[in-house]
C-alpha cells in the first residue's frame, strides 16, 4: 500500500519539547506531502537518488517512542543530517535531471521536487525534518496513528 508521506521542517527545540511532553504540537515552518513510493526501490531506480530519497523519507531517528504506524513510526532528521542530506539530494536530483530531462508535469518530477524543496528549505533555516506517514484507511489502525503537527 502506498501512503502519503508528510515532511515537515521543524525547529529542533520543538522536537526536544515534544519528546518531553507528547501533548505539545509541532509548529513546522513548512509542510509538504509526497508519495512514499518515491523512496521505495523499484519506483525510482537511479542511484544515488533512490537511496537518498529512501533515507530522506524513512531514515533518521525515532521521533518519539509512543508514536506508532503499521509501516513505520514517525522519524526525525536533525539539522546537521538535513544539511548533509539536502546537499546530496540536490546534487543527485540535478544530475538525474541533466541525464533524464522530465517534463514539468511528470509525476516523479513533481513528487521528488517537493521532497528536495522541503529539505532545502529546512537546511536554509537550520530546521530538522519530521517524516510522518498518513494513517491507514481502516478505522481501527488509523485511530492509533498520531500526527503531532499543529497545521494538521
């Protein structure tokens, strides 16, 4: 099943506060939603782009132990990780587009471009990035998924 993947640029102080008090809502400077498929092997095959997208969407450290999702719990990239990942993503994406120019309205170009732009934004602000998968469609499991973003 493909999930929407929320990527949110968040100040690291907010993540620290959230980890201390899970009732706090994170206030991102920017949020985007991308298809989780762009980070999965078989959907984007070009390396190193595929491994960087996989790391961006599913890598990082656990945001908070009580958070749950049937595929994977929400994760967090520190500002240092975001800076490094953003630079590598931009380089890989630019190289890919130079070799395989995609039309502006191509689904892959749009989805990957949103992820790259979010990481660039976070790197410029020294924010971290939180990655949260949308709840599943069945009510029982969906009721267990928390999305701790103020904008949601």
